[in-house]
């Protein structure tokens, strides 16, 4: 006897509806994407986030045969573009490129002023890349190693100044981590972006900077800046003679800019998986890898779970530094 015939009409309708629903559940990604995909970058064009977004976006467009556009939405330390992405439909057609500040801003802008929750309002897709900081000084400073810099700072407490791209930026927090670890006093000078801080460091207006590798590398090679150490867990291939902070006597010291891709919460898991697979394929492309390596950007495709673990690790680490130093965004 047909099982459906043995059921009441109401039950049959409900059963058929459920069966139909079950059949469609795994099919979200079958036709994805069938229109333009937008990658929001909550910063100005030209930075590491933007470079990775455009490099990967171009490849995604080739793979999917659909336009993938990058939309720069800078403002409020990345909060503006992030809030816009959080409100987008969770269908995979709006993605957001994020970095460390994605998880630190809610601590820097307390009482909900950041305007988003990185855990509740987004799902991780994949890590895209990472770039270590380089501890650089003006060549006129009498320090050729991190230890010599610490000795100099201890001999002149409050006399040396270090710059950053702004209050609460990874450059700033890395400087605070260094001060705390070394037990020194340096004055923080915030700038509006990385370009003016590097310019003033070369000019001698400030003495110290934890700079993103791709922004300081040309000046190190020209001799206008001196590199003392890198902040990754291993030496950088483009600065093979520069030691890590950890190997220079600062055990466990590590600070990198990581860049990832997230989607609005509720984006179907199979769509997330499809984006992760394509982004990973792009980042493993030899041409893409060579291009990013030349700019000091290391491609680091990962699973959503790995990106989530990285976010959690950063939240725990930097929220402690922010609390200890009383840092608040302007």
C-alpha cells in the first residue's frame, strides 16, 4: 500500500512539503553565483586588504564566469564598511575582507559603538593572507638590534617616540605589546594612515615604527630605514638577514596583520564552502602567489574553522592589551 495514500490529506501535504524542502536544502550552491558578487573592503584602495581582495576577486571572476567587484567603503576605522556588510543579504553575493581590527574594534569602541558583532553577525570563510610587521628605526638612531633599542629607551624614558597608522591600529597595539614586554616607556604618535608615518620616520620626526612589511620594504632596501626584527614566527624570505623578535630575546613575541574573508551570518554552509574552495584555488595559483610574495604578502588559504580559531586567539590576546593600556579609539 502506498504510504502517502494511507495518510490523511493534511498529513500528505505536510509530508510532501517537507520532502520537497529536504530536496532543496543542499542545492544552494548549485547555481551560485549567477550574478555579480561584491567584496567589500572597509579601507581605502591600495592597502594589503585591498590588494588581496582585488587579486583574489579577479580569479574568482575567471572561475565563476561572473563579475566580482571590489567596493571600498572606508571610515571609522573599518566600522563603516563592516556595518554595511553585516546588513547585506546572507546569500553569498556580498562578502567582506577583514583584518585584525575586525575583532579588536569592539574593544576599542566599547558600549557597542563599533556597530557590529564579529561573532554573531558574520561567518568565517577563509584566511586570505598574512604579513608580519617589521620593527624599523631611523638610521640615525644608535640602535642596531631590539636589545639596543630597549637599552636606549631605558636610558631615556619617554624620550623616544614610535608612530602608528592611528589609535587602535595593529601598528599601535604591536607597539604597546613591545613596551609592555620590554618594560620601556616610549611616546605614541598616531597618524592618519601608514604613508605619513613612514614619511616622518624617514625624516626623523619619530624614531621607531612597527610597519607592515610591504609599506617599509622599499625604504629598508634603499637604506632610508633600518630593520631590527620581524614580528612573525619565522624570518621573512624577503628579509633573510633580519631576525625575529622571538629569537632576539623576546620569547613568544608575535604580531602579524592577518587578512580574511567573511560573509553575513546565515549564509548557507554549502555556499561558504564553494567560496572557500575557489578562494583557496586562487591563492594557490603560482602567478598569484608570486605576485603577493613580491609585495611581502604571504597567501594563507584556510578552512572557516581555522579562521574562526585565529579570530578567537586575537580577541583574547589584544583585548588584554587594550584593557591594560586603556586604549580607546578616537
